[in-house]
C-alpha cells in the first residue's frame, strides 16, 4: 500500500476535524465516557482550537491513499532541553479504523522523526507523548522504542482527568 503523507494547511482543518470525529470516539469508546469524549473533542478538535494549534506551532501531517484520508499525526517543537537536545511533543497520531494494522502508524511516526531531525539541525532529539495508561496503543509505542518515564493523573478541565503514561524516544 502506498500512502502519501502531506503536511496539513489551514485549509485542512475541516478534514482533520472530520477524521477526528470518526477515529477519536472509536479509539476511546472503551476507555472514556461519552461525556468526556465530547469534552475532549471540543478541547482538541473544534475548528477554532485546531486553528489555534497550527498558530502555536503544531505541525499536522495527513496520510492519504489516493483521495481517501487514512490518518493524521501532530507534532510540535518545544525548544531545547537542559541537556541540549531538541525537544518535540507528539500530540496526536490516529489511524482510521479501516487502515489500522497496515503499517501506517509506523509511517506517520517516521514522518515525525524526519520532521524532528530536520528541525533539530543535527542536535540529538527527544520526543515525548502523553497517553491514557490503558490505551492499547501503548504497545505500539513501546515497539517503536518509547519508554515510560512517568505516570500520573492529569486534570484537563471540566472535572476530567487523564491517567497518562509519558514516553520518550531518543534518536540521533
């Protein structure tokens, strides 16, 4: 399967929103209440919030198979660590249900690595992500080499918490 990965623009915000309304509830239906899913969709995927993310340096990539959008990823450069590494945050990586298990997650993660390496200009990089500790995707990230650094319950607003594992991977 030949997926095309392209950088998203402001014009892609409605598409990202549309994809999110399919894949996010599908991913979290067993982990979160419908009310929390609704809250998080507004918090992360409303059109104004997606615009705000792009203005704050989130870079989205969309995976396409022909004319069909198949998934997306979002990454952000966060500056330099005290150790002199370029710090990146992997905010989102979601694959449409029909395309899961086809290697697209690894392709999108590799796109994040390429973006990080190009942005870091030769410096070592570190990539962190936050995720629900019960998310089955934890095994996917561990398979890619990410390690759990810390766990905690993080308040996200409206009385909701996310039990997170924070992973990091260092690649030269």
